[in-house]
């Protein structure tokens, strides 16, 4: 996830419009209810296009404008480099977490994927 601005030498059309696939990924991220998450692969499956890496790339380039912390790794690990910011969001939203063991690196919790994962139910479905 990155909140970078487009490069100063970017073409005007780059700054005005996102690639169509990126818009679709970001739309799905905005549908995820507070306190719930989808994996990168879940988003790709929802869209019936691309895969986890493509979704991850979109989130890295453009995800800063949407609730990026709701699109996660399948293992429930917090996004490297953004763990504390994500954790603040998860706690504020009541997202289910698993307590970190004393042996875990940094003693950070993980998402409780069984309880936090959202299947897209009660949403409008792909466009």
C-alpha cells in the first residue's frame, strides 16, 4: 500500500483517470464493511479477473484513497510497513484479531481470518 502521488512528470491522463481494472479493485475495497476484510485473492475472485498479485499491485499504487487496511494477505498478517496504522483501524472498527504469541516477531496480532473475512454478501456484486 502506498499513498504516493503520481510522479511530477506524469501525463495528465494518468493523473485524471485510473486504469479500469484499478477502479474496479478500489470499488470493491470501498464495499467491504468496517470490521471485515477480503484477501487480495478474494477481490480478484469477486471481480472474476486478475489474481492476488494484480490486486496487490493496484492497492500498492492507488489504495491510499480507499480503506486499504480491509484488503489483506490470506494469512492474516498485517501489511509490512503499515502494521501500526492498520492496527489502529482494526481496533477502531472492531475487526477480529488473534493475539500475538510472545514468540511472534514484533508481538503484533494477526487478523482472525475465520471471523473477519467478508464474502461479499449483501453487496451489489461485480459491475
